[in-house]
C-alpha cells in the first residue's frame, strides 16, 4: 500500500505551475542575455566612435603640424629671398662700438678689417660704386618692416620679393667714407647718430658709452632715377617765439643742400637743419619708390609737411569737426524719429471714435515757438517727450 502511494501522480495543477515557472525563468534569462548583448554592442559601437573621433583629432593635429611646417618653410624661403635681394648674396654682419665723428652727411667710418673682409667676399668688385650698410641698435627689433605703400595688391608674392626693398624696424642706412676707424669701432656722424636714436638722449648717451652696440650689415640699396621724400618738421618746426614768427629762409634750397650731403635716405630718418641760432629737426615721414634707397644719382622731389604741432592742431580741429557733424546728424535723426512718432500719435487720435475722450495739448519752447494739438486721453504722458 505504501509503494502504491509513492507512485501516485502529482496533482495536475502543481505540474502546470512548475512548467510556467520554468518557462518564465527561461524567458527572463533570454531577456537578460539579449540585454547584455545589446549593451555589449552599444559599448563596442561607442568604442569605435571614440576611436574614430580620436583618429580624426590625430589627423587634424598632424595636418595642422604639416601646415605650420609648410608655413615656416615658406617664411624661411621668403626671408632667404629677401636677404638675397638686400645683400646680393654677400653676407657680412658685425657689431661695433659707436664713436662720434665730426662730419656732415651720413657717411660712416669702418675699421680696415671690414674693408679686407668685404674685398674677400667680392663686394668691391660687384658693387662698382659706393658701399651701403644697414645700421640698427643691437637691442632693437630686427623684424622686417614690410613696405607696402608701393606694392600692387595684384602682384604675386614672389614678384613682391623681386621688386621691393625691405627694411628693418628702427634701422637707418648709410654709406662709408673711410676705413680708418679703430678695430671694434664705427664712426658715426651726427645725422646717423640722430637717426639711430630717434632723438632720444638716453639712448644716445648709452650708445656713446658703448652700452649699446651697433649692428652693421652690408646691403645693396636700390638707386631709382626719380624719388620723392616728404619731410615733417618736429615740434614747432620753423616757427619761433611760440609760433608768432616764422623763420624767413629759402627752405627748399636749404633742404636740397642738406640732402646733397647724404648718400642714402630711409623712411623714419631724422635730419637736423641749423638756422643761425635755431636748429630744426625733421623726420622723413614718406619715401618712395622705396623705404630705403640711394640718393646719390636720383632726381629727388622734396615735399615739406606741416610741423608736428601744426598737424596735431589740424587733427584736433578735424576730430572736433567730425564730432560736431556726428552730433548734428544724431540730432537730425532723433528729430526725424520724433516727428514720425508724433505723426503716429496724431493719426491714432484722428482715427479714434468720437466717444473717446481727448485733451488739448500746448507746448511752448524756449525760442517762443509753440505746438498745440489734441491727443487721446489714453495716450501715455511719456509720449509727450516726442514733442
């Protein structure tokens, strides 16, 4: 009987519940596996996306490096082309201590060793005329000051290199008078000293004490047949006694005599003209067709600009006039806008029903004129500012 009871089948309901539970567990496991697979695919896709993004960043960085290297190579090639045009392929640069020499014009003195070196480099044979040198202070900026005034914007860059003479900032150019200066020294006449220091007494003192050396480089200056220089008197210029009296001189003749003593001229050069007990300093503000050039065999046209003080007064008057014109234009514009606003208020009032209450407005101005009109009572009082 006991064995019979052991073999008795389970109730049908328990079997169904067991099957449903197993099926549910299987379905849940499959769902979890699908979710894990989905997450894995998403992670793989995200990893691929990040890898592709990182690859793009690396490629962009590499492209930027290649572009920068190409730009540097182009700039270096441009500098080489500029230097070849400036020096004719003759590289001679040295640094010397300045010593003042009492001579007129801009012809400097160099040591005999400079003559020997230039002769060995072939500068004397190739030049076939006066030698020219670029002078600048050792601690000044040596960046090129690209002369663009005479450049045609449609020209190619290589054409610009071939047709323009480039100067360095704060540089002046001069010829040589003699090769008899002591070794390690350069003899500077007053004009060259003035152009180097731009009239700064502190720099001039440091230069004479040897605290600042002069960088000297051989160059080949252009020598145009015709040229033009615009000179601007500094400070009061040719006026004395607080600009009450102008110095009566044959200015053109004096300037021509002064420039006749020069072998070279540079945009930014300073000149000093002695007139009895009065010294006038002038600055070369404009120079064409080159920013630096030989003036030995050239038809030089001289233009005298207003002095710094006169120009400053003219600029101030021009700025004042521009400001006055701007304010007048603003007032006219404000008046037009106010007129439009006032006409709009009148139109609103005239088109309103007769049942709406209106009030009479009268405004009297300081000049005696007055305005009288009717406006809707509902119009804000702030609108009256348009009157």
